């Protein structure tokens, strides 16, 4: 007897359908699995056999052959247990006349027959829905997350026994409800703690308002790290589709709490991180920090300490807002729409310019680390100088700044949602033409900056996006002289004076 059941495998941060066919026929007892790599076959067979026997089912003493298709998809991990078990049950006549064609199952089994959760539940459920499955069975721990993908019924069950009851219609179960986010937002440190630093605070606010990349340059103890850590507290919460993307990625990476994300991620990897740790990779491609920071912030503190390779690896993802990894015939795309925030000292000794003891060559070597094509992808470069002890007034509270940022973002959402975008930083050339129109006089000022070599072509578009955000913070549709001036002043080429 032949049976077939659908399950789903994670690839990148997406999920692909895998069909498990099981054939049970008379012959010497054996259990052959094709389509799974070496050791996982052995383990899956043992778990399925023990789980079925320990749950009071029959494990047929016949020739069992299971095939996992398609063959080209590397199937790693224990998430195929459940489909194998259901296939064996159906092919040995233990599921009566259950029509399995609309069901999908996904989960690991324990030897005693309990269902164990697997990573990537919401990605699995979304794919199941897209492929037309109306019912999905997962471990109860996965159910709330899987149910976030609306449009199909998700059932969370604890044991293979209950799963069979559900399939046979003997057990009545309500479909799982989507796991709402944790109600209390995390308490981020407050901008109120920062004395003085009006310019840096302004730069942080603009970056937050439009989702722009930001580089802070200044001597040790100036407050760069302190400022960056206060960014999450002024960012608006993610929109629903953004929250789903965040949840999906974090779930695949095993760092989700199984609920809908209510916060944007803030990732601050140590500077010893490898290039593949930063942008993703590995034999079985895993998302890197820039993908884990998707829809949030990637903070590179002490930028100059990161290896040159790591920084270079970020260039393409920063441009494309995604990472592409090629493995054999297939290419896997990881989303990477994160705000980059970086901080660095101006030179190795890190003292203020009047006390600096570094010679010119040392300084150059240090700054060359911040390879200029990389810095060209930064929208805002700002100098953070030391405030004297006890100097400077305490600033506004994060709540007040966050309200302004939220207003500016609301304008962007209204303007850009038709294009599927959320913030100004995401605008491509076509969006810029439509949404960041400059009066002729301003446009020629910008063109002059490019012609004179002060601004690269990429820089031109970045200035436009930034000017759009500065106008949005004023609630103004028209971009004026002041907006353009301020946007130009944040360009890296002009900030060379800071580095000098
Ligand atoms: N503007 C400020 N207002 C209040 N406290 C400040 C300010 N700047 C610095 N500090 C204090 O100094 C400490 C060090 O600041 P921070 O770590 O942010 O400096 P940094 O610029 O990141 O230095 P480094 O280059 O050494 O990393 C902060 O924890 C804070 O206590
Ligand atoms: Mg620091
Ligand atoms: Zn120095």
C-alpha cells in the first residue's frame, strides 16, 4: 500500500514543500528511507519506529520504503519525523480512509511519541498555505507561531496518538490562535541620559525617521555607543508585515520566542565576527547578523576594528537590502533591510585632535579600513565630540523624539505603501523621481555637487532620500533649501574634514 503526505523544509528563511511517500509491502522486514542524508536517516527511522510502538501503534514487520521528494533539496534535521510516521501509519492501513491530500504535517518525534517543535514554524505555515494546504499539524509549542500565517487551520498536538485521533476525526480540536506579541515593550535606555550632543541627537533622529545609515566619529568616551543604544527607543514599532518578516527570520534562526515580534531587532555583533557571520553563509546557509537585523538596526561599534573582509562583505547587502548565497544550482536570498549604525574613533590613539600622537601614515591606515565605497553607503556621517564634564543640558526624553519620528514615518507610509515600501531609505530611483521632487534650482545645485566630484552618483540619490526625510520631519511635502543643505552636510565626502 502506498501513502503520501506533505511536509515542509526550511531553506534560507523560506520553506519548501517536501512530499513523503511511503510504500509498505510484504517481504523481509526493513525500513529504507531515500532522499535523506546518511546519519539523519538512521536517526529518523529509530525515532519513528520507537514513537509508533510506544504509542500503541503497529510498526509493520514488512518491507517499508520511504521517499522524500524533491531529491535536489538538502533535507537536514529531524523535522521529517512526523511525515514519515504518518506515512507509515497510512501505508499500513492504520489511518482507515483518511484523505491526507489537504493536510500537511511538520515536527520532530521523541522516542515516546511526543511531538517536538521545529524552527521556522511561520515560514512553514506560509508555504503550506501558498501550496493550497488548508490544515497543518505541528507540535503545540509551534502552533501559535504557525497560526500567524493566516488562511489555514493550524492544529497544535502533543503526541502522535492525539495526531491520529485528529486525523480520524475522533478528537475535536480548535485551530490554534495566532501568538500575539508580548504586551509590554522592552525598556530601552532613554535619550534623556545624554547631555548636550545636539548635533548627534539630531542625526540620530533623522536616521530613525527615514531608516538611514549612520556613522558616528569621535574620541573615546564621547558618547557614541551611548547614543546608538538609544536608537531602538525612538524607532516606531514594526508594521504587521514587517513584524511577520522579523518573526519568520528569528524563528528560522532559533532566536524567536514563538510570538509575533513587537520590536525591531537591535544587533550589535562583536568586531571579531567573520564575514559569513555578518552576512550569512555556511554549507547549510544560515542568516548573518545583517539578516537578523532585518527591519531593525545593525550596530557596528568600533567599526575600524572589524576585519576588512567583513566590512567589504557588507557592501552588496547594504545596496540591495538583501543577501544572495549560491549553493550548487540554487541561490538562496536572505532579506537584509537593516539600518546600519556604526561608531569609530578618528585615529588609533583615539585622543582628541589637539592631543593626538598618531602620525599621518598610522591615521591613514586606520581610516582606510573604512574603505570609501563602504562609507559611500552611509547616509549620515556625524562628528561626536566630547562634552566637558557636567556640561550640556540633559536632552529630550526618547518618548518625545519617538513621537516626531512616528509622525515622519506615517507620512512615508502613506506615500510609499502603494509601492510596498515603508521608509525613505528604501526608495529606488523611480520612487525618488516621484516622491522626492526637487525644484529646478535645487536640482541643479545637487547636479553641480556631482559634476564637481564632491558627490558620487550613489551619493546623489542618498542625499535626495535624506532631504526627503528632513522635510518629512517638518511635515512638509516640498523639499526646500535648508533640507538640502542639511542633507549635504551629512555626506561622508564632506566629513573628510572630520577624519583629517
Ligand atoms: N553626552 C553625554 N551625556 C552623558 N553621559 C555621557 C555623555 N557622553 C559620555 N557619557 C558617559 O561616558 C560613558 C562612555 O560613553 P560611550 O561609551 O558612549 O563613549 P564612546 O564614544 O562610545 O567611547 P569609545 O570610543 O571609547 O567607545 C557613558 O557610559 C556615559 O556614562
Ligand atoms: Mg563606544
Ligand atoms: Zn591619534
